[in-house]
């Protein structure tokens, strides 16, 4: 198999189109055939009033939390430079790297697990009474982070800086590609896929290996009826490592 461990394997990539290119290219480099099937579309938020107000009053905040790389992309584009007095945190290393590329040197982020629980466990977020915190995210999402920070005495605001929507896709495209594996990186996207497939499509794909980056997504997948769910580490590197390990066992 050499340097092409994914040779001739059809691998469905369901990330939003603008975020799928890197993973798809690396799958190709490893010999695989990426099938692009974006389950979510990402766009700037329709009502940017919250972002504009945040940008005008940044210096009064103690902490900004960016939930995802999209939050970094759309949030930082609107905010511009952030005062040095404002701490910046994020959940995942992909978001942390995106912030560093934009000139943010100090980023509070977990280094092992990448979720709200891991961020909340960091020592920097334990003693925060009176802090003013803005959580930058898409339109909606889990409330655990904000609720816990509030319980610790902080004043918390959610700022929507991008919006997600479900593209108009035909699930027959996935079925026709005869996928060897499917990658899904959010519970929301997984829900779209399951509803889109319908009963016949679910029966046809339920045994296809499904690769996800978090145990919470894996739990939903198993509840839906996926029979072979693999939890990969986060980011492209984690997903590729899991795909390569699976491909080795598939060919043994």
C-alpha cells in the first residue's frame, strides 16, 4: 500500500464546502477518492448588530470565546484588532491555530479533549466572578458553556457571527458513489444526513463505516442505527489517522 493507504477507497466528506478542500486534497494524496457532500452551508450572520456592538465596546470584556473556526473567521473579520487586555479562548486546536494565524499570540484552549467540558476544566476559567464574557458562535448551539460560566459568577453574552443552513442536496449522490467510508463532523450535519437518506437509504448505508470527531456525535450515530462508528481525534490529522488505521485493517 506504501504511501497510498487509502488507495481506491471512496470517502464521503460532509464538511461545509469551504472547509472541505483541505481534507479532500489529503485524501486524494493518500490515494483515496473524496466525495464532496456538504451537509451544512455557512454564511455571515444576517443581523450583525450584536457583532457591531461588540466591536465598539471590546475593551470592557474580560474574555472572548470562539466556539469554532467559523466563529474565528467571521468574528475576527468583524472585530478587527482585539485589545491586549481581553483574553481569548476557544474549544479546539484548529480554532486556536486560526487565531494565531490572525496574530493572536495567547489563546486559552484545551490540548487533549476538544469540547465545552474540556475548556471549562482549564484553570484559567475557574475564578471568574464579575467577568464579562462574549461567546462567539453560529446561530444557536449548546448552552452548557454559557450556563456554567454564569454559574461561576460571570456575565455572559452570546454573539452570533455566522449562520448555518441545510443545502438542497440529493442523498442519491452519496448512495451512487458506493462509499467505503463517510466522515461527519457535527451532530447537526449527522441529523441532516439521516433525515435526507430516508428509510431505503438508511438501510443501504447503515453498515458503512462512519467517522466522527467526538463521542457525543458517535452516541447519536449509534442511536440512529449506524453499525460501525469510529471516533477519530479532532481536526484533519485526527480524521486521516483514523481512516488510515481503518484502511489497514480493511486490507489485512
